[in-house]
């Protein structure tokens, strides 16, 4: 097995996986620690090391609210189960490699995982992110770290003056730095640097969108999967929130934090503070910091990039869960529609009632839910098709056991990584069947740019066709895997029209 490999900074030694045919290299540094004078600057190379570095422990996670600190929080039940996980800005810019390669010359496809968490929390080795299922399918999985919240996305006038070409979005620059590291080094781990797929969920999916809409990334990777990260801002035309904060807003927010919250007169003064103290003050402030439209890495809101076809040439797959934005039982649906659709609320409600086909509140609630990511993503796919591009779209929505049953945001992670056995929920055989097929599709896409292929027993899985300009082809991962296609619905066309009006198009 390939237990020792060479990187550009030194030799590394991995450890056998749960399946001894796989090797896991944990905590390989891809960048220097972003502390002290390096805080709020683009990533730089780590110091080389002598001898063989034993990589059998994960690196500390980047600074954030302590995962699982509140045991009653929803995701503390799911995977933020270890509040003792080491956390530090020192040594945290590291990646993990799961490889089934026996030698360095195998040229296996590579998948690079970007975790989600609103760009304010999460880490690369959460318990659900088990790369060995991809190894069993002949794919190398790399999971990467990046700076979060105030450390990853601070804007400030001092930073603008100090480094005008990279004044913010340090978390995204970390991701890109890690992807570049993989491209340069992965051949030594049995991977093919010309067959790289980046993929992520939620904020990781949003990050994926930012990377595929930056022209400088052409050729850096060949495929991308964006999960639960929307498509176009058509789901709530009256309350649409851009994926990236406008620069002047972010800069003023950063000035307020540095000067009024930390009490510092400059960025250099703030860099002398303990990162733990900075994080504590940031959490106390109630501020949020995430991706910024800086004109350097992010040039447009991603939906406008889709409309304008400002996307690098890649294979693309994307989707969402079917309950991510569903109104809750008992919630005032009329008020929800009024809040989100304003003067168009009555018309939209009538369209949803016709789609529901009855006066049953639950049927209407489900009809309203589809106005979340699904329609936005379908319209995005139609725009891709109009530009001659191929996009595969899915909806995830099996019955999820538990008293909070429903395909909630992030519930797909257990399935695509085929890590159901780590979850407290009593999944049964059909869930494991679905999980196997999902992981098959993700691995097939990484190999060929097409998710179609055979199941483990050699039988073909249901055909998954890309969206077209006229046909909303969708693969459903429900209690069974099946595909549906057909013309865009009355509701789809209504929302598309409102979206175009929002943009003045």
C-alpha cells in the first residue's frame, strides 16, 4: 500500500484506514499558520521539514464557535459531537488525503471536499466526511481546511491599502491555495492532476460557485459539484439576499469590529491580539462575515455570472434537499408568502394552490417548499443549457427517521459519503441502498463527468440526463432513486419572470 509519499515540502507517512487497503494522510500542511503578522493576509507556503512527517492525526480546526458546545443544538446531535476537538489558527491550514492507491503511478480521479457551515463554522474531518467510501470506488478524496468568519473574511480600509490585489476573502484564497497544492502534489499519492473535481455543500457549495465563476481558475480543476447552494435568486424575489456581501458594506463592518469592538487603531495593532480573544469578541458582537464581492476574486453575484455565462469550462452537477426551505407545520403560510412575494403574493399563492391540487394544508405546504432551491436551480440549469453547457441536477428527499423527520439541510451528507453507520438515526436497508447509489453517482461524475453507471451488482442505475433549455430533467434521491423530466411548470415560469424583473432583464 502507498503509506509514504513525497510532497514539495517534505515526505509524509499515512496510516491504514478502517479498510487496510486504503491509506489516510491526516493533517498535511498546505500553507503556513495565519497568525501574528500573517493574520488577514493571503496564504503562503509552509516551512519545509526534514525526514518523514507522520500524518496520523488531524490538524486543529480553524477558529470558530466550539462545535457541540450546546448539546441541544440541532447539528450537535448530528455530527458536532466533540466539543473537545482541538482548535487553533496555528497549524490549522492542512488537508487530509484518503487514497486507495498502491503506487504513485495509478492516475486515479481526485475529489476535493469543501465543508459547509455558513463560512463561520465546520471543519474538514467531521464524522460524516468519511473518504473511504470513495476509495472503494477508485477515487481519491481530499478534504481541506480554510479560515472562517472574522479570520477568513474580514474587510478593512487598512487591508485594502496593504494588499489591494487580495484585500479579503482569505478563506476562499485558502481553498484555492489547497486546490493548487493538490494539483501540484496529488500524483505522488496515486492521483491524476488533470482529473480533479471540487465539491462542497451549503457554504462549501457556495464556495464552489465562487471558484467556477473566477476565470483565473480555468484548468485548475475539471469538474464541480455544488450542493444546497442555490442557483439563481428567484425563490424569494422580495427578500433576495446576495451570496456575497458588497465591498463597502463589508469594509464598514470590518472597521466597526476592529475599532469599536476590539478597540484597535489599526490592523497591525489587532494582529498582536490572541486569536482566541478576537474570536470571543467576534462572537459577542453578533456580526457575521463571509464572502465579499471584492472585484478581485468575486466579480459578480454568482447568479449574474450564470446569466452572463461567466463560468469556466467544467462539467457540473448540483442539487438540494427537498425540505431546506419548507414552512413548518402550523406556520402561517399566507404571511410567509406575503413577506416573500409582496404585491405578487396573491398570484403566487393561487399558482401554488393549483399545483397542490387540493385544499389540504400539507399539500400546499409542500407546494410552497418547492419555491426554495429547486426552482432556482432548475432555472440555473436552463441557463447553462442555453449557453451550450451540460448540468446534472438532483433533489434529495428520502424519509429521514427521527422525530424531526424530513430531508433537512445537510441530511444528504450521510448518504453521499456512505457514512450512515455513524449516525444515531435508525436507518434501514433502503437508506443504505440509496446511499450506495448516491456515492456511485458522485464517484462516476468524478471519473467521467457523467454520474450514470452501474450499481454494485452490475445492474444499470436509473438514467440521469442533464437539464435542457426546455426540459427540467431531475434525478430524485427519495426512498427510491428515479428521474423525472418535463416542461417547466406554471410556477417555474412565474418565478423566472419575477427573477428577471428583479434584475431588470
